[in-house]
C-alpha cells in the first residue's frame, strides 16, 4: 500500500521513535490518507520508518488499542472504520483537530458533549466540593479574568488556568464518571488555542460567566452553578458557529 511504504518518516528526531511512528500513522489514518480497509504488514512499517520489527509491533498494538486498526496473521494490519475508534482518546482528538476537514466537526461534537455534562457536573460541585476546592476554583476564575483583560487570552498561562478550571469542575463533584471525561474535554480546550481559535481578548461575557460559576460554587448555589456553566458553554457554541 503506497501510503505506508513510499517514504521514510520525517518526524522530529527529538521525539521518541515510537511516538514519531504513532503520530505519523495515526494522523494519516484519521485524516483518511490511509483509507478504511487498507492493509499492510509489519515489514511495511519497518521499511518505511527504518525501525525494528519489535518497534513496528509496538506501534501496531498501540494503534489497535485506539481502534484504528486490527491485525491477523493471514491478512496483516487492517485500517478500521471511524465507529470503532476510541474517540475519547486525546491522541485521536488531536489528530482530528489537526485535519482541516474534521476540525469543525470535532469541535462541535466535543462542545455538545460538554453542554450535556459540565452543567450537571458544576451542580454537583456546588453541592459536594470542600471549602478548599471551592476556593481553588475562585482563584482560577480570578486568574483567567486578570490574564484575559490584559490581552493574554491566547497565552499558555491563560490556557493552563482555563483547562485546570474545567478539569476541576469535572473532578470536584467526586463522580468518577465525570472525572473520566477530563482528557477529551481538556483536549478540546487545548485544541482551540493550538489552532488559533482563542482570542487574545476573550469576550467579557465568558470571563463574567466563569466568575459567576465560581461564585455560585462558593455560595453552594447548585442552580446558579448549573446555569452559569450552561452560559459558558452556550457562548462557546455560539462562537464556534460564527466561525463556520
């Protein structure tokens, strides 16, 4: 199959070898460059990337765990359809965001997931978080406002505060099902910044709503926390819609 055997990897030598191989193959499969139903052998991977069969086998197993391929001794490695992918995995989310043809759909689907989950998680935090946890969320909301109003909304510092704020909303409700969704939700926040969709000056309403959410949680106002979280996500949805 040409996409597998035609060229050597051009990945950065600073990355571990296996990570290079996975990044290149994963991106090609997710983007459709290597099509569903295509097959290849471990030898194809070894030849293309200049790697041992052991490393090629590790790459194949990692791709299997992500649902991107299946393997058999008779056929070799077969690319699987999208409905078998581990779509909550951060690598797959990143590869989909990297592909211009899938970026909009990936942002939309993850935003819909957030709308369905985060307001209920915020309600749970207002009811169950400790005083220390409530105070931490207020600190992060304040930091986001300071950075955002200083024109630093697209910086790593703002991103780190934003990601941690929403991670803790999922964690502090002490619901293990919500906690399990931290990786994909963090990935979409990171992806918005990585692809230039986060403004230097965030909308004032977005900063206000993070403050409202933190304040409602501090006040143990479950209804207010749920409503503020929903306002945050409605603004995200509306912003994405305006970009399409």
